[in-house]
C-alpha cells in the first residue's frame, strides 16, 4: 500500500477517535448541570469522564501532528485559512480543562456551580466550532494556484466569515446535537439512579434534533442520500435500544454513526484532501500534499512503536473505570 494513502487513513482514524471520545466528553459537560439536580448528582455525571477526558484530547494532538508530519501542505492550508476558529477551539478546550480540574479545589457550592456553567458553555462552544470547521472543510476553501488561501475581504474576513456560511451553521448544529446524543447515551450507560433515568429521557429528543440537522447537511452539502438514510436508521435503532434499557447497544449505535459520518466527510472527495472553491485544479490532493518518501518511512517506524502503546493504555484506562457511577447520595 502507498505510504501516503496509509497515512491518510491514520489521519482519519485519529479524527474519528477524537470526535467520538471527546464527543461524549462534551455531551457530559453540557448535560451535567441539567441532569444533576444537586451537587452529588452533578459530581456523579462528571466522574464518568474524570479519569479519561484528558487522555481523549491526545487524539486531537495526534490528528494535527500526523497531518503536519505526513501532509504539510494540507496542514498549512487548513491552519492558515481557519486560524481564528482554531484558536477559539483551543481556548474553549482550555476553559473546559480548567473547569474540570478546579471544580473540586474549593469546598463551596457556588464555586462548583460556576465551574459547571463554564464547563457546559465551553463544551457546547467547542462542539459547535468543531462541527462548523468540518462543515467548512467539506465544502473547500478559496485556495489559489500557489496553495495559499485567498484573503478575500481581508485576513479577518477570510478566517471568520466562513463560520457564518450555511455549511458552517449546519455543521455547528450537527456538532452540538451529536455531542448531546453521545453524552446522553454515555451517561445512561455509566451512571445509576436519577442521572441515569434523566439521561435516558434525553436520548430521543437529541436523536430527533440530530436527525434533522443531518438531513439538512446531506441536502445542502452534496453528501450521498444513503448516508442520511443510514443516519436516520441508526438513530432510530439507538432510541429503540435506549427505551428497552439496552444502554450499551444504544451507545454503540451512536458511536458507529459518529464514526461513519466522520469517515464519510474525509473520504468523500478522495484523493482530494481539500477542495479549492476557486479552481478544482488548485485543490490539495493526497499525492501533492504528502511529505517525501523518506519522511513518511521515518514516521511510519515511529508510529509502529508509539501507536499500539497509546491504544493499549487508553483501552486499559476504560477497562479499569468501567463500572457505573452512583448518583444516589452515599451515607457517611
């Protein structure tokens, strides 16, 4: 297999892992203040992601790092054309991390409430920005013959104006609703008591909102119609499984749907990695953006030793913390 194609597959894998694993982290962050009616219940919801959320962020670093190493031209065009949304994304992740880490540093209900609100808003913002960025990238950027993104209307308009396009707004809606659905199914799987029951009640509304957003995305982006049909079918199966108390199956179905959508977004134009809206001939392809054979061979040997270790470590972390978290008060 061509090394460039192999590394394109690894880039897609890193994005799938990030958007699935961090997807339910964002969903839990948004839902915890809503599902938890008191401090112990909110704390129970957040304890489901406390041991793993920072490990899940590793896949964002991996996705960006692998893109930089294997496809430097693709990396340069994405980051230069969308640098302010990317900065906003990193700031949102920083706020989310601070809220999670500092929530328990002070024994004060008001302090924990402020941290929970910061967590909810930052999680929603990051999910929306990620969805918007993916929506924009699916449609392409104004790439010129020199590989640079044209600064139409000035550099500020170039990097912020794309976030108010229909593709970006629909992508933001898909990002937020998919995170909510992942969070609801994850919490119903990982908690007991009132939080579990309330999380199950959120599955159907979140699935309905995501189905609507997904159909709009398919209708406006040129994605194949069957992808929308598969999405609706999987969402229906997830809701049915949740109503029957099969939380594991419901979560698995939503994970498969999230992974399927991410893969479809990345491979729909292959071998084109990033389409040019100015001239298709100026689009960035796998062949034109790939690093040299020497560089690809070198990083392939490095990945052969590093990637399995990361996967095993993360799988072990989920296995160790696999038990449900009680949201009922514990007598002291």
